[in-house]
């Protein structure tokens, strides 16, 4: 069974996964809008917004990787503690 800390980290990871998906959807929206417009100014704005979404996605992905590493570390610590408890018994 997962510790409360691991459960909290997993919940944070799920939120980040959803946020990453929203960033991808926003990126796709701006790319399509850029392709459809005929005005250079609008195209430039949509292209810039699309690039910002990629930055956001990358930032969120980095946070997700950190949290997933924490989950693995916490699970390893818990497994070690459980093993030690079993050996003592």
C-alpha cells in the first residue's frame, strides 16, 4: 500500500499529465490558427503563442519527471523499511 506521501505525489503527477495534454492541445490550436490566417501579424502572434505552449509543456514535463523520480525513491524507501521490518520479525 502506498504511503500518504506517495499518494500525494501520484495525484500531483496526474494533474501535471492533464496540464501537459492541455498544453499540447493549445499548441495544436495555435498551429492550426496560424495556418488558416492570411495576415502576417496574426500568423506571427499564433506562432509565438504556439512556441510558448511548447515551453510550458517542457516545463511541466520536467516537473513530472521530478515527481515520478520522487515516487520511485519513496517506493524504494518503503520497500526497504518493509523488508527490514520483516527480517526483524
